[in-house]
C-alpha cells in the first residue's frame, strides 16, 4: 500500500510538471512574455505537489503504528487490561500474532485483537492512498492556477528548494535533539523509581527485577559503579595495546617504509578498520578467549571464560588502524622544515621522530587517542559477545567484567516493557554513555582542530 | 670510515674544502643538475646565484646529502670534502651532517626552549661531557650567532617565541653548536626584514674566519656584500664561477651578464 | 662576537675518536631498534588480520557444502491418502524407508536411525508428493540433508577414537552412517540452502535468505533517506549557509553526531520509532531509519569534501553567464562532485551494512523462519544473523557463522570495490 501511495504522489508530481510546462508554453505561444522559462513553471508544480505529499506520507507511516495500537488496545474486551500489570507485553504479543508469528496457543481474545489489528492496518493503507491522491489533486489545482506570464516561477521554485535544503541540515540537529530528549525522558522516569544517588554511587548492579509483580525474584539493584569500572578496565586494556602498536606502525610507515611498501601496507591496515565489529566479537569467542584460557592454564593462572583481556585485546585490533591513521596524519602534518632541521644537524631518523616530530605531533595524536577511547567505551558488539554479563567491582583484566553497552543491550534484548526499571535503566546507562563519549569527542575534536590550525 | 682528522700542519688560507666533479642530480626522470664541476675553498664565503629552479639549492642539499631524504632523488658523480667522497658507501650521512651544518630558508626552530634548540646537536652527538660543558657550548654558539645578549635571560622559553630574525640566528647558533667545518645556508635572509638581514650578513662575515660558508641567495647585492667567490647557475648547469668581484664587474658569459643586469631571472 | 666555537675539542668528543664512533654505532642501533619495533607492530597487526581471516575461511568453508543422503522411499497409500496428500504421515513414510535401508536393525534403533536425516526430509517428501500425487504407491528417490551431527561426522569433525560416552554419536550410529556411505548414498554438494533458506533451529536447514533480504531492505531505506537528506544538508552548509552561529552549531553538531556510539542510535530508534510511533518491531524499515540517521553525518561530510574539491573557477564561469546560484550548484558543481559523493555514500552504506548493535535494540535479532516480503515484515539482517548464530550452541552453527561472516565480508568487499572503481574512474585532478 505504501508503495502505491508513493507511486501516486510521484506520478502526480510528474503530471504537474508536464501540465504547468505545457500551460506556460501555451501562454508564450499566445504572444505573452513569460518572466520564467516554462520548465521552471513545471519544476514549481513538481515541487509544490511532491514536497507536501511526501511529507504527509512519511508522517502517516510514522504515526499509523501508534494509532493502530491505541485502537487495538481500546477494542480489547473489558477487564483484560485491568488484570494485567503490563499492557506493553500484551500489545507486543498481539503484534507478533498479527505479523504471522504465533507461539503456542494464544487466548482467543488475543487472536481476535490480532485480526482487528491486521484489518486496521489494511484500512490504514487504503486510507493513505486516498488521502495522498486527494492532496495531490488539490495541490495540482493550486499550482496550475498560478501559471501566469509574470509569475516568478524560478524564484518560487528556488525558495522551495532552499527551504528543503535548510530542513535537511536541521535534521542533523533534530537527531541530536531526539537522542538527548528520548534518553533524558526515559531516564527521568527511571530516576523516579531509582534515586539518582543510588544509581551513581551504588556498588551493586543486579537489574534482574521481576517484570510482573507476581514473579518471585531477587530485588533489583542499580548501582552503576561496577559497570562503569568494567567499561574502564576493558577500555584500558584496549588502549594500552592499541596505542603503542598503532603509533609504532605509523612511525614505521611514515619514516622507514619505502613508498611501495607504504602503498600496500596502508590499505591492508585499513582493512582491519572496515571489518564489522560483530566479526571481531565472533573472533574473540572463537579464537582469542580459548587461546587466553589455554595460556592461563599452561601458566597456572586462573582465567575467567569471558575475560576483560580477551574483549580488550580484540577491541585493540579494531583500534590499531584508527590510531595508526591518526598518528600518521599528525606526523605528516609536522612541517617538513622541522624534519629537515633535525636531519641537517645530523640526527638519525629515529632521533628526528622521537625528539622533534613526535613532540610536535603530540596534540594531534592525543586527539586521535581520545577518539579511540570514546570508541572503545561505546563499542558494543565485541564486548557483548566476549565480555561478561555480571557486574563485578574488580580491576583484574583476567576476571570477567561487564560494560555499559553490554548492559544496555542485554536489558533491552527481547520483549521490552517501557514501565519497568529494568528497561528504563538501559536508557539511564545510554544517557551516561552519551554524555561521557560526547565530552571526550568534543575535547578530542577541539584538540585536533587547534593542532591543524597551528601548522596551516 | 671517513677521515675527519685535518692535517694540522701548513693549512693554507685557500685550501680546497669541497670539490665536486661530474655531478648529476635527478628527481625521478627529471634532471636537476648536469655535469657540475666546482671547487669550494675553505674559510671563504661562496655564493650560489641564479634564477629560480636553476639547481643552486639542489646542489647545496647534495653537499650534506639532504637529498637522501627525498625518495625520488638520485645523485651521480663525486662530491668530496677534504678529499673524501661523501657519496662513498662507507660514509655515514649522520656523521657527515654533524660536520656540514645547514641553515634553511625559513627559520625552523624546534618547538622547544632556546637552550634545547641549541644544545640538540651537541646532545645527540655527545659533544659535552657534563652540564657545565653543555652550558658553555650553548653560550658560545649563541654568542657566535650574536644572539646571546638578547636571549640570555630567557634561555628556557620556547624558541618559536622569538622574532623572525632572532629565530634565524637561533637556527644559525643551532648549526654552529656542533662545530661544523662547512656551513650551508639556503637563502637564509629571504624571510627576514632588512635589519635582521644585515645582522645575519654581519654574522656570516664572522663565521668565515672559522668555516667554509656556502650561501644560496636570490639577492645579488647580498652575494656581492658577503661572498668572496660566486657561482652562477642556469638551468641546472654551473655557468660561471670565480671571484665575486670579477663576476659582478666583468662577467665572461652572456647569461651571467643578462642575469646580474636583471634581464633574466 | 669573536669567541666562536673551537674545533679543537677534548679527545673524547672529537669526530674520529673511539668514543664518538661507539656513540654513533649505538645511535644507529637505536635507530634499527625503532625500525624493527615499528615493523614488529605492523607485522602484529597483519598477523591478527591473517589469523582472523584464516579462522573464518577455514571454519566457514565447510558450511558451503552440506552432507546429503539419497534414499529410496516407498510411498504407500496407507500412509498417504491420495485424496489428501498434504495430510499424509510423511514421518512414517521416512521411517519405513529407513527400515528398508537398514533391514537388520532392531526396532529400538529405528528412532536413532531416522535421526540421520534432517527434520526437513518429511517436508521435502511432502512437497514432492503434493506437487505430483501420482507418486503415491511408487518408490521415490529423494536427496535430503543429513542432520547436523552426521554432517559434522562426514566433515571429519568427530573424533571417532574418543570415548564413546563423550560423543553425541555412539559407535553404532557411526557404523550406520558408514554403511550408507559404502552404499554410495552420501554426497557432499554445494550448500545452496545457505542462500535459499531463511533461518531455522536446525543448522543443516538454516540459511541466510531472510538476513540478506532484510539487510537489503534496511540498506535501501537507509540509502533512500540518508542520500537525499545528506546531499541537501551538505549543499546548504557548503554553498549557501551564512557564516554565523547557527551554521557553526550545525557544523559542530554533525561532527559530534558522527562519533556518537551506535548503540545510542539504537536507543533512539527503540524509544522514538518503536515506543512513541508504535512502528513494527524487527522491521527492516525501522532498521533502515536508524541506520540512515547514523549514516547521515558520513554522507554530509563526504559530500562537503567533494563539493569543496570543485574549483571556484567553475562556479565563477557559470555565475558569469548569468546563472542563478542554485542553477550553478545543481547544474554544474553537483554533477562534478557526484563521483566523490557516491564514493562517500557507498563507504557509508558499507559501514551501515556491518552495523549490529542498533539493530539488536530494535529487535532485528528475532527468530524468523521466512524471508521478509516487504520492508515492514519482521526480519533479521546479516550482522544480527551472525550474532544469533554465534550464540547458538550447535556445532553446525559455528561453521555457518563463519560462512555468514564470509558472505557479509564479500558484500563489503564488493561495495568498497565499487567505491574504489568510481573514485579511480571518475576522479578528476584539478
């Protein structure tokens, strides 16, 4: 249905183009002097039809879901919802039945509701097509009326285009606002259930709170410190490995490698950066973690199955090309005259790099390292697959720790109900993650920009 | 290993310090210098003049093997200092450059303190046994570069904070601190104002008593003022070489005459 | 001004002294040391890449072939009613066929023997018979996948020398399989099911069709949204935006957005698209929306770089003949910048294709056994399918995870190759 709606609005827009262009040409052939070319009259009609109809379609698609959900819920038999503590879960179940995924034998009223939901969806589809057709027709009429000899069609069309472009650039801002708003909104609900001080300073993280009141389970505890500590341990391991390896690679590529070697080695190194993180996660559980366990056993050191070391070292592999390319850029940005000055004094290449280039490039490299730290903190898949789930107050990299991102995903994976602290805790963690990484990123970008200006 | 012991006895004022024969320089497929033969004297200021792209800076950078750092550069022929070909296999460019100092067109102090700038060369080459000796080397070099009085109270401030002329003299001090035998200067005054220029020129006059100074310059007045010998380069070839006075008053080659009278360049 | 440095130095600092020579040798050793360290670091990185790829290829290669068994199945009218072939007892038919294949086997072994075949065997048979009811009463030859444990046995992943109790297959099971092998009933053809099947609980039946189509829909939505929005924003910011505070804020905002952790975009999608707008969970459309928001900064930054690379002379020439600013940009600058923009877009889409965490949060890790028909149906995507399989305990899923990763990497290589081709083919040097 959505496809049909798009087809309708596109053909209406093209029809508008053809119609207005013809009308404008007819005016000219009738002896009038047009202010704008015929094609601009056409373009004006095209934009006038396309933009509102397109926006209406998008809004419809975005909003129909919540309307249908509300209608479905309101149509449920009396008392069904009153008895349930969690309407969210019921809705999710009805949705999956309507989507054709039936598990077990649902209550008949759920099947009925799913039927109603499916028929509401079908109705909504047809309604959309009808609305778009009507809207397009109205806009076609309006634009056709505007074809006159002195209508400034080019200016009008360009104003629409300009407005579109401004909207596009504002969308990036809206995304940020959307992120901040959704995180803050859900976090506030979380902090109404769990005090902020407990979240920030608590040393126990056991979010397995019962979803339904009648379930028997331990009470949840939401102290973020052990989770945060775990994140830092893994980040530390990753950075400690990745920074020297990345820096030394950059120094070698920049100073010692022949041009041909560099031309081959750099793209290979960048391959590492292009590998999706889920692949690294699989590599960690399949190869690195067993290898570490075997070494640990050989040395007689107890190694946990999901060590911070395994997750951190695999993350380091991912970060090596990132740090290396930043350091490479920073070293190359040091003016050649400084390098020449040192070499002309009889400094060896290593002395030139270590005593002159490196100190001069430090700000740029620091920026890159900070961005790498922010990446490591925000990296999800490697830790989700290779790190642990249990939060522990430990800084032992051979122990199993958990991270902010791991907790976000595990709390939200599967069915989610937006009224339990367990779900909302993920948003509080997300807010924390966002603030921490944003702070680091702003700092890093500022350092990098300052550094660039220094040598421009 | 290349012999650095100069014979102590009977060093004449006009010994040949550098002698180049059949030097060819290529940057990739492009030939930058062809068939260059020249002999540069000790304790003399030699000026290289010529229009842009004539090869004078290229040749200068061959004398301390700076061209080694350019991937595509290739040098053929022989350049000897004190009779030792510096392009021989056994010659270590690091050691060579400690003996052949260089000052660049744009002042390029390291982003370190004034003291650290000057002491860098002696430090890496291990020329000072202790802090006191290093202090002495730094002071001597800064005095030699006529900078001591201006900076003695702020030796530990960054060298990049000095004015352009001071920076260039700092770079000269840095080069002088390793006690080189040859000092190469690649248009050392092109980024300086007239006052700073005259200070540096005065300095060159002083340096001549100790080293062989080779200076590349765009300014013919400067060449006339500071040098005893002048070499005129054109399109990668050495056109004319002789006493500065002769070159400027009685050029033998028509191209030299055209250049110094301002018709080419 | 006269006390210049003296060339005559104490003997231990003179150029030719042994001390100096030793120092020089030490300095050169240090230089060599740094060089070797750098080379070592690079080698370590390459080694890791090598091990990673080798692990994936050696582990995944097996999954591209699947052990099949060929059986002669007598279909009796007792088991399958010719009037309603779809409702027949095909499980029973298969059991009879196994009985016929192993006539000597005791009754209590039959269950284990049927386990050689994949669960799909009865459905393969049913589809054959429903399509052609004439087959009832005849002996039909079918070729069906074996179950995962026997697939592993055939691929040499079972240590037959180990203690029987530690294996999932006992010696009798292995003997039965060897008998089939000796009869020439076991084959190892290319595993088309990996591409034509959707997910399944049984490794031997699980395929990537659903994930590939889901990823395709998600990328399509991502492209359709982020490409026009990104170009529009970039053109405005690069060509039209006044230099003021607001433009600065937008600029800083875009740079920071590019570095926001991907899981945060997942939270945004979950809270806004699923919870507030009530969109379909697990739908590639929602996945595409989230990926589009993530890709947007990449495309904006790439487009601005491409626009910047078009020399001002082009703009001046067009403005000079009386074109409006927009005509200049859309008629002249944008077409010249297009190769650069496309290259950046493809690289951004390749990143989006590998992105996993945000898709998990909007439920694209659902267990779906059919490929999505539209972008609004529940589905997985390639990376989330990898995550699901990596989490599955069955041996067969380990190889399949590697194989799925190889497929994903194949798509990534293809996309990057297209980007590189575009860059080399159309890049202009001004």
